[in-house]
C-alpha cells in the first residue's frame, strides 16, 4: 500500500496539471468559440462600462486565463491563489448577469480546488521534496 505522502503527492499533481491545462484551454477557446459562445457569459454592465465589444473583452479574458495557467505551471502556490481569485471574479460576473447559477456554483468548487493546490504547493516545493516536520526542524538548524 502506498504511503500517505505518495497519495498526497498524486492529488497535488492532479490539481497542478488540471489548473494548468483547464485555464489555458479555456483561454485559447475565447479566440475560437469552439466550446461555447463565450460572449453570452459576460454581464452587459461590462460593455456599458468599457468602450469595447463583448468579444474583445472575452479575448482579453482569454489572454488572462492563458497567463494564469502558465503562472500555475511555473509558480504553483501563487498561481493557485490567482486562479482562485480569477474564478471568484467570474462568479461575481455570473451573479451580476443573473443567469448561469449552475456555472457559478461549479466555478466556486473549482476555486476551492485552486486553493487546495496553492496550499499543497507549500508542502510540495518545486524541488519535489516533501518537508515533514522533523525534516523541516533539521533544515532550520
């Protein structure tokens, strides 16, 4: 049977890969609208406030999502918090839109996963070593 740290590392890797791939793919699709017409998810207040079309806003959103996925790939802890905050912004947009409450709920669940990734990134530093309490105490000495 695998040790608990091995299972925790596997869970961390699943979250890490997922939060790199999903934002990058969703961001790329903002340019092509293969999965969905993303413009319909934008609250009209955004186009009332900003002097650009909904499609232009969604293309910018796509660039930000791609950047967030790359950030998760390179700086997992910071990237996890950034993706969680980004998902909360999407949730606020959906609530203002007054529709797609199911998507807002899904994005809330995803934001919890992003927070879990950020927290686990502290336990699994980039070197791949897992710091257990005793090992951490030895390193401080």
